[in-house]
């Protein structure tokens, strides 16, 4: 008969890729007995964002709505938005990175669009990708450039192209907080105490040896970044790097990344497509395999915020978790 210790290792091996095992003293992130569920077969390329009344919104050219279970069919919620990362602010207003128009916007309760920022120092952004918000309602967003490299108007003082990270204060002032410390910033999230900023560095743009790393930075009380505090948490090496991410109430990071089918510049042998779960210190403690060539983003939802929603290959999946997620809106009662 197998010992309990050996059995735990065997179970862990089925959950995680071969490069790491779930430690005996780490509780699995995912609810026992559950499985990955296909929620919608289309309309979920990126985003996503949960609202208790609207359900799950996701970017897929348009913004799609996937209503709470039993309340209707998936369909287009807002047409021709061309958005990427989505997030509800603390007032329940939908914010969106809109790379199609090189800006960050907010949908007001009356349906009008407020442009939060569309340029820095008089120049347009590259492709605003993802965003997060701190306890003081300051917005942080990433601005990479994927695809063709023309029309990169953001430059540093030496004239070099910049794919940066920016902060928008509540008075509308915009500050570039990361210039070259991250190669191609993608996903971004801030810790509950505003002390740490997590940034996905994902240079998967037809590049050999590009950065595919997860970094953590220390923040000052004014929202500026201590650039020398940069800490490498995880490196996907020559696999597909980290994309969107979200935090649970215990501070663990749920990071979409990896590939299930190799591309010219990205392998798929070691870092499979799915959601990688890390402690705030960067220890890999769990993994959820998700089908599709590219697993792009994830968020929490459901009445108890214990459902993880994942976008992959234009499809929407869900999986129950043990610890509730942490979102600006809605918050747990």
C-alpha cells in the first residue's frame, strides 16, 4: 500500500508540469473533485471582468457578455470596441484598455465613454494592454507593442522606443513609472496593501530569446516604483510567457501563460498552456491545464468570487477554487 506522502506526490504530479511538484504543506488552489468547464465556445479572447449582474465580460473585437448561469445566452454587449484588458473600478464602472485606438477608457453608468488617457507627453501610446487599480483608485496600465513595429511614438530622452508602464492618478495626471526595466509589459496586478506591483514581461513577438518572465516591484506610497527592487519571480525561458493575471484573497497570483502547440519562437514541451499559481514570493504551487494554443487571461467571479474564469483560444472556461478572489469590484461582503 502506498504511503500518504507518496500518494500526495503522485497526485501533485498530475496537477503540475514535470518541472515542479506541489509541496505537502501547500493547499491546492483548486476545489477538490472539480473540473475545468467550458462556459462559452466563442467571445472570450481577452479581458475578462466579472460583474454580479452582468456576468462575465470579455474582449473579442467586440465586448462580449456571458451572463450568470441560467440567465441568458452569450452575445455581444458593446460593438466594435477593439479592447483588451477589462476591469471594473470600485464604483462598478467598466474600464478598458483599447489598443485599437491607443487609449484607456471608462464606461460611465449612463453609457458615455470617458477617455482616461490617450497620450503621454503629447504622443500616442503603443497598444494599452492590461490594467489594475490600487486602494487610492490610481490606475496602472501596460503599453507594449505587438505585431509590426512602426508607429511607436513613445520614446525616452535618448530617442529609444519605449514599451512602458504608466499610472493615472485620480486627478488625471499620467506618470510613466517603468521605462526599460521590463522588455514588453503585458499583464499587471497590484497587491492588496499597495506595496507590490506584479508585471508580466512577455516578448513573444517573433523573437528568439525574448523575455518571458514574471517580475515583482516594490511601490512607494505615492505610487512610484522602486526600480532597483525588481525581483524575478518566474521565467518561462523559451516557452510562451506570462499574460494576464489576478490575485486571490491569500495573495496568490493566478497567471495565464504557456502553450500547448509550439510556434516558431516558442516551445510547448515544458511550459504547457494553463494557469500557473504562485505565492507572492514567486513559488509555483499549483497549475491548471487549459486547452487552446494561447491561454490569455483570467479573473475571479461568481457570488462568492470562488470561480476562476479563463480565456483561451477565444473560448471561456471556468474552474472552482478554494480561496476567493480579490477584485476592486465586486468586493466580498
